[in-house]
C-alpha cells in the first residue's frame, strides 16, 4: 500500500531469480516481453557462493564466487508460477535458480 492506502497491484509473492551473468540479457528480454506477468522488476549484480555453485573460468575460481544477475519481481502467486513455467520452457538451465517468499506489502510512498 502507498501512503494514501492504495495498493499498486495484488502482489503477495516476491519471486527472486539468480541468473548467470552471461544469460542475464536473455532473461531480462524474456521478462520485458511478458509485461502482463512482470510489469516491473529490480536487478542487481551479486556474487554467488557455495558448494553447489559452478565456478566458470579462472577469475571465478580465484574469487571463489560466481557473478550472477539477481532479479526480483513483486507479483501474485499465480503469475509467479506462470513466469517460472514460461522461463523453464524457454530457458531450461540448471544454473538459473529461483525462490519465492511471501510479500506482506507492496506499494509506493506517494
């Protein structure tokens, strides 16, 4: 809800994707072409670490982390499921990771 009590949309889920840096542009283009599900999102470059992370190239192996693009989308659960199904069909990559968390509120301050 925003300061005047208006919700932007019925957003109850925060979908987070982490994508290999080299696939980032493809994923972003894919999401932008489906604005009915993901009318806006936030992106950041992050460093992924852990035993299950595929370190590519000497730079990542020395750092011990892999550069990833993290995308966060506030939307309703049904749309989040649709985005994942669509991405899974279009870009079936094991190294695209996702998680969903409940979203308590979403809006603008003014």
